[in-house]
C-alpha cells in the first residue's frame, strides 16, 4: 500500500479518502464540490472532511517548506546500520 494504495484491498471510505488526498496533493486547482460530495457519500461528515483536507494540506506545506530550505531527511531507523 505504501507504493500504490490503488492496488490495496481497502474499504470504500478509505479509497475515497485516499483518492481525494491524492487529487488534492497532485492537482489542487482541479478540486470540485463533487470531490467533497464523494467523501460525504462514502460516509464522511463535514468535520472529518475538514480534517482530511487539513492534514493533507499541512503535510504538503511542511514538505515544500523543508524542500525549499534544503532540509535533509534523517535516515529511517531500519536504514541505519547497527
């Protein structure tokens, strides 16, 4: 799932959420009310939809800020030689 969520066995709600986040991340200018409606139809309430959008937007913001400042990522624990 970490490489491509579209190949994973997910609930309708999880797939809908990830489709929304992927579109918001890759094509924010293309977002439509229909994208929010899809989340509602999948069972998300407006407060949860706001949370989804805020987390996706914050993650994008922090990553772009780090990239713009040339911040180097720390090695992941499993990538460190003992």
